[in-house]
């Protein structure tokens, strides 16, 4: 004689409960993906803004060590940055190239060392660069 397991009487209810729970889990997962991407984008932007603030601090430190003159080239700031390295681009994980790509920074001194402009670049849809932050500084007029 062959053993046959008994099918519980509430088997259809059990299948419906598992199906409903599965649908709820899938819906929560699908709704969570856009929220995750939104929060990830915000974290990248915060990292880029922090990089810009670090570069600004390096420019001010450079000026205090050079009689109030700001550097003309962003690469002159590298020795004033943490670990003597450019900030990392959060999108690529590579060092900033100061070219205005998404996640990158730009630095320029329009008046030849009297002031500076730092721009922090985020990412638009389609991976186009978008300026997130503009920081300026100028030599004090004492």
C-alpha cells in the first residue's frame, strides 16, 4: 500500500494567502527601486558638494600661504588636499580631472590669482552635466 499525504482542508486558503503575500512583497520591491535611485542620486550630490567645499578650503589655505594670491591652475591645490590627491568623482570613483564632467569639479581664477570660481557638477537625465554649486572667493581688500 502506497502512502499518500492528506491534503489539508484549508489548502485553497493557504494558496491564496501565499499568493497575496507574494503580490505585496513584489509591489513593495517595485515601489522601493525608484526611492533607492532617488536616495542614491542625493548621496552623490552631497558627495560632490562636499568635494567642492574641500577644494574651496584648499584654495583659501593656498592663498594664506602665498600672500593672498589664489592659484591659477587647479593642480596647484593638490598638495593642500587630503592625502595630496584630487577629490574622487562619486560616479566613477576616479580622481577629479577638473573638466566639468558629471561628478567632477572645475576651478578657475578669472583675474589671474585675485579670485577664484569653483563649480561642482552633477548629472542630468541622459548623463549630461548640471551645475550643482558655484563657490567664489576673492582677495581681501585691506
